[in-house]
């Protein structure tokens, strides 16, 4: 590291300490600049001038804005003014223009790097008792979110072709790798739902770096794919998934390991259009995989030693795949990422990463609380943790170590019930408002024309 780089890092460190000492606990500011994340935050800060909204404060306000019931920029600016006045600092204009420009200046790579850094930090620090047979398990899954119907977002993330123009909304697909032990998001990829390269498997190919040798990848039947399993095996990662619907398991063939448990050879499929001929030829002509039927499910795995891993243990592991559905529900329903609010494609992508960062910071609190009382983080409630954090933040209790300890103990008091194998219909008992569906653009609706 040369002298110029050292001076720049020292200056950034001084700026962070200055804002920290004068601004107090501004939402997530103290968390982002705490001992665990200070070095990571410093390394990602862009060059900037002294402004009313420096990058770290802007990101902190952005995080709080995503968690607030009122997600408007005006609410964030009003809260920042109240915070400054409460600490004897000079007031500022309540115009949202400065804050909106500061959000635009926030580099998306900085936010995504913080998401990856916090996820990696949580996963590596997971207790041995939180892991499966001492191994890290990574959950693979995807979901979709909706965005406002603007030209910028429609152009990059077009709506479904089944919907009429001017009626539907742009859809963004998000695929993530989530740590089973802590629930932290390790990495994510954002893409569209229509067009080439918009599938979950295409986005997953961008995330292989989040899987390390010795890990176990856990996915549903969609990830029961020859090329996915090959790519993971090359990285030293084992795979456990459910057999895809188009395949049939014939336990009369292959090497028998036990009742409805065998090793079978999968031949290499035809070359997919996205793969080069050279890549295709480098893949093995067949894969030896394990197929096991347990309680009506056929599981596919690369762990072929039935003595080391009985099929009952494989089923118990696969049953924990449901945790990723709960994690996505926490991100979309509890935090509110189901419907984005950005007016441009760039801002919607940035907002997704801010939501994921807020989610990881809440998971950090849950992991700390679990260590405090010697329990598993999955036993704690995400929504309960978020509610307590908001109460502590609103009352200015995050600056004192004793209050932080009380926060962790309060988080650990509420435990989630263990409802293994629970199944409920995806149906609503209470119907929504009885308005008819809008099937033409609003400007062409008869009532609009009449008015």
C-alpha cells in the first residue's frame, strides 16, 4: 500500500469517526461503522466532498427509509433534520432534492459489497453447533418483485407478455444464496423475468463464487440440473435437491445402497445454447449420483456414502430447505421488498441491495443474541428482532452498551415454534376490496374519459 492510499484511508477513517461522534446513532450508522464493519465500509466508500448527506449517512437513512412504514424521501429528510436539531447541530432545508441526489450518487457496488461482506462474516463466524455435521449449508432459491410502471424499468425488466401494455407492472427476478445456519444473504443476482438469460438457473451461474469447497448446496427440484451439479462439483460443493418432475427414479437399476436408495449414472444432456462447445466438451459424459426415496420424496445428492450419510439424514437436511422460503418472506413481506418504489431501473436495483443489507444487519443482531443465550439463530423471530430494533432506535438506546445487551436479551426471549411438516393451502379467507381489475390503461378507461 503506497503513501497516497494510506493517507486516503486515514482521511476516510477520520471522516467516519467525525460523523459518528457528532451524529450519534442515526439508524444503522453505528452498525455500519462499528468494529465489525468499519474496515469493510471504509474500503467501499467512494471519493466524496463534505456534504449534508455523505455516503455513509445517506446509506443509513436509505436503510431506515426501507424499514419505515412511511417510505417516502420526505420522511427520511424530516427525520434527519430532527436528529440534527436534537444534537444541537445546524438545521437544513426540508427539500428532498439533496437527499435524492445523494441516493443517486451511492455506488451500487458499495452496497452489494457490504451485503456480501456481512453475509460472509456471519457465515464464517457461525458456531459449529449451528452447522450440519460441521459443514456449511447454502440455500438456493429465487423470487420476483414488482416495480412501478415507468419507461426506464419497463425497458430493462419488461412485464409478462400475457398482460396488456399499460396494465401490468415490470417484474424483477432475484436469486440468492442464503446461509442455513444464520439466515444471512451471501450473494444475490438481479435480472428480468422475460427474455434470454432471465431464468433462475441463468442468474445462479453468477453466484457460484458464494459457494466454497466443503459446502453443501440445498435447492428445490428446479436446481436438479446436470450442469448446475457439475459446476458445483467442480468447486468441491455437494448438492442435495429433489428429483425434477421430468425424471423418473428406477431403483431396480444402478448400485443398490439400501431400500429405495441407489447410485445411478446420469448421461450428459445435449449442449445448451448458452454454453460454448469447449465448455461442453470439458464436462464429464456421465455423473454418478445418489437417488433416495424418503416419505414419498425422491432426493438427489452427490453424497454417495450411505454409511456416512443415511438417507434419513438427507431427508432431515432437505426438510430445512423450507427455511429459505421463510427468509424470502421476511425480506419481501416483513421488510416490504415485495413492491419497489424507484422510478428508474437503476434505483430499483439499488433498493433491492439496500433491503438485503438491512436484512443482513438484522440477522447480525439475531446471531449475537443467539450467542448470548446459547441457542440457534433459527429459533429466534426475525419480525420480533426488527420490532425491538425500531423501538430501541426511536428512543435513542443504541449508543449505550448496557442497552445493547438488554436488546440482545429481549430478542432471545421470543422463540419461534417448531412446526415440522406443516402444510397450509395458499388461499385467502378474507377477500380484498371488491374493485374490478383494470384491464386497459387507466387513461383509456371509460370512467376516466367521462371525467
